[in-house]
C-alpha cells in the first residue's frame, strides 16, 4: 500500500511539474515576443498564463504594458487594477496606470495615481515629455530596457553608414577618400559613395569595395541581400539615376535616387534591373525586404505623400514582380522626412524620422501594431540610440540584441559614422519555493527583496499555487531575498547580478524551506475540545484531528509523533490522570482508524494536571477561560522524515 501511495505521489509531482513547464513556456514565448515588439502575439501567451493561474502578478503586469503599447487603454485597465495595490508593484506602474487612465479619458482618476507616483519619483520628467509628444508607447518602452552604443573600428573621416550583414561580412556605404576616386560631391564636399564590405567581427579587417559593376561614379548605398522567386541570391541597392552607363534627369534636371537589383555572375555582382517603382521625376531608395520575402519597403518623395520623404512598400509577387507603391500611412509618415526602413524577424518596422517628436533632428523609431497587424503607434527608441543629431540606418541581427545605427552625432570620426549597439533587456529574478522534506511547492510564501547596496526593500510578493515568484531587478547589484511562511522558519537567500551576461533576462533563485517542528502550526490546528469529564471525540474535535491525519498521511507521510493529553488542575491527580489517559487513547484510536500508521505514533499518554501552562492551581486563582487553556492535546514531533532516505528529488525546482 505504501508503494502505491508513493507511486501516486510521484505521478502527482510529475503532473505539477509538467503543468508548470507548460505555463512557463507561455511566459517565455510572451517575453520573447515582447522583446521583439510583437505585442499582440505576446498578449496571447500572457493570457495563457492567466488561464492557467500561473505567475498571475507578472502576467497582469505584462498584459497591462502590452495593451498600453498597442493603444488599447481600456483593456489595459483591468490588468492594472488586478495588481496596482500590491505592495510588490514598482512605483513605475503608478505612472503607467495614471497614463492609461488619462488616455482613456479618466482624468480625475489619473491625477490621483500621478500624484502618488510623484511622491516616490519627484524628479521624473516623463510626464512633461508624455504631454509634449503624446507618445505613451515611447514612455512605456523606455522604462526598463536600455541600449548601449560604441563606434565601429572601420569608420573613416568621411561618411560611413547603412549596414547590412551576411555571413561573416558586413556591408556599408562609404565615401572614404583613400578608396573612392572621382569628383567630390557638392553637398558635403566628400567623394561620392560606394558600397564596401568588411569582416564583421574582425577589428583588423580592412574594408574593400564589393566586386562587380555596382559601384560607379555616382552614389551607391543601402545594400541588402535577398532571394528571388527562383531562390537565387540577389542584391537590392540605392543609386543615383544611372543605368547602363546613362544618366537620367528629372523635371528640374536633378539626378534622383533609384533602387536597382544585381545578380552574381562569375563571382561578381552585376546590375541587372531597374525596378518599376523608380522614376526620373522623384527619388526612390533605401530598400529593405521583409523577412518573409513578400514585401519591399523603401523611401520615396513621390507625389501624394505626407511630407518630404515617406516610407512606402510594395508587395512582391510570386514570380518576382514588384507591385504598386503603397504609402505606409499617417501614423508612420509625417510632414517631415521618414526614411531608412528596416523590418526585424518578427515583422516590426523600424525607421528614421525628423517629423515625429524626438531628441534632435532625425531619430530612430519603431512601429507598434495591434492584433490585426495594423500600425497604431510609434516608439522612440530613446537615448543613446538617438541623440541631438541625425540618427538613422537602424539594423539589428535576428536576436534583436545587437546591431548597428548610423549617426552624425558629436564625437564621431567622420560626418556620418557607424555605431554598434547592444540591447540590454530588463532583468528579473524568479524561482520556486519548495518544502525541504516532501518537495512540494509552497504557496503563500511572502518573498521580500532587499537591495543590499542601498539597504532598501525593492519588491515584495507571495508565491502562487506552484510556489513560483518573479520580480524585476537591476544589474550589477547585491540582493537578499527573505522568504517567510508561518509553517516554515524564515530564510534569507543572498545573490548578486554582477557579471551576468547582458542577454540574460532571468536569474533563477530557487528556495528550499524546512518545516517547523510544530504539528499545530503545520496542520493549522485549532483547539481540540472535550466535554467536561468526557473523553469521546466531538464533531468539532474530529475536524481538527482530520487535519492531523492529512498532515501525517499526505503532507509528511514519514512523520512520527507522540501524543500527550492534559487536563485543567481542578480535581485530584487520580481523577485527572485517568481522564487524560482516556482522552489520549480516544485521540490515538481516532488517528489510527483514519489511516495514520500505528508505528508513526510512538506513544500516547495522559499527564493529568501535572503540566499546566499558566500556573493555575484551581478555581481559586483562575477563571474558566484560564482553566480551559490547560485542557489540551499535544503532538510532539519526533521525526518528520526518514533519515535513512538518500535524498529528495527536487526536480520541481527545475521546472519552468
């Protein structure tokens, strides 16, 4: 029978572990999509967590932010309301909740939460910035995540910009005098641009022009690789209107930009096509192909746009034809200039603009889409990606963690320089709290997080039904977690976030708590009453004893106890000894009848009035309530687990 019970317990444990793993998978996918700007996809995953009652506080936090970012303020509010009064919520959420209320037209309610936020963050200028540019998406995005940038080693004293990588090689446009021949370009008195390549991760690599006839006496830039309908590799790039050794001029005798394609012939890239989206009368350039190969994005100042230059796209047909030009719309395009489109792995559009409110002249932005892939807002990527100067040409690798931008900011080597960026995502600590004896998850453990550097409490929450917790933390910090539960002694766990890889989003810190050696606490036992001068088990006493049965047969099946009964001091020793002995025996027999193994109750004994707990000697010095305190049953724990066990399988701590 014991083997069957153990087998059932093992199955239950495995089931809990599998459920936890499945729910963690939803969280992991949600966090991935969130980091890739795919907020509608992230919402679906976080909703799975809500349905599975898994890490609810975190799911509500993320859902609130996702709905803010897709401008569905009304749907964000229930998720804020589910968490906003929790003591563990960062004060940053007061601001976000206030902005959500404000954007939903609830100005009076918004004012309350913004005042509360200001109490904790007196010098935060984000409210003014929000009211200035109206972009709640930018405020939310820049609250926890960070970019770091540094110049690449191959910048020259002239213009270098517009990165694309393929394999080991990095391609870019440059007007470096030592390698570009011909006349200077009147606009900046630099040579005309050519396309170069360099080994991406080799600081000693020297840039060289790409082989073939792509580079000419005019400008070439913004080169990308893709495949055609035959799955052959082709190049798209930007060039002045110069094709088959002929120059094209517009209505004002201007040489406009066009997008061309090239194919590889005998190891060299040969220009083979002038795309149908081009014209001699306006410019078209900066091509980028969506990851699925179905859409070509580009910049153009063609008639009918919203401003100077706009972002357009054309569908690419199955046989490779380029469809009509479609303007990306007024949420992307402004009265100013939008250019240099880039589309990441998840289909999110990035671009540069001097028409949206930013930090300087031209900034890098990302589009925000709803569940139907409709563009509904834009995000300013913030500093240091953006500066007081022109920042453009955003390009990231597939993981979104590294990439490049171009900028003419102060401190550069040339007029335009290329900068490498690294994206640092938000960091969280997560873990499971389990019982050190039975390996079961412990819910309702209060987890308090302290920053040891500042000696302040930075977060607090309770574990869910799976014993799971998660809180945001900072990098390069020292922390202490205090885990508190009535049934288990307090435990402090120390960890730090120094030397954690930048790409790490989660720090795992599982906690094992040993139970207290107090059966009344473990079973949440209330007073067990007996009628005066009687030893039979009353219904209310039976309910309490059933807690003991469950504790000893299910929660801690290896527990061994003694059973002791005590009386009040009224009456003789002989009378009380006999009464307490009967009560001890009836309690023992009840537990055994309910399934507690006889071997797990070493003894049962009545002590009469010999061990009073409050010094009472009789009715002359104690009232009825004080006397009753001595009429009690004690369950001293002798053993809570079999010390011959070789160890506990703590596999649940590894489940996600």
